[in-house]
C-alpha cells in the first residue's frame, strides 16, 4: 500500500461533454452537454461542488429545450 495521499473520488467530477459541441438557436447552451458557454469555459476552475451543481441542472435544462 502506498503512503501517498489519496485523492478523494468526490473531487473528480467528470466533464459532461459528449463531443457534440453545437450551440442552440439562442446560443444559450450546448445542445450536446447542456452547459452554457460560461460553464464550459469555467469548468476547469470550478470547485467539485460547483461542477456537481451544473451537472445536476443539465437533464432538466436539456429536457426543457426539447419540449415543444
């Protein structure tokens, strides 16, 4: 076993990017992952809690966008 400090998996929030980088008609968010341009640009500087908050909002955001 290593004596090196273990990184907490909770701090490793993966990007929701699915490599379909297209802005919606209003250019408010990416139609692939659902994030705004501001969220995409700030992702690497966000805390794990901030990233989790963004990820938690994406399903609803994309669902609203696809509702007529």
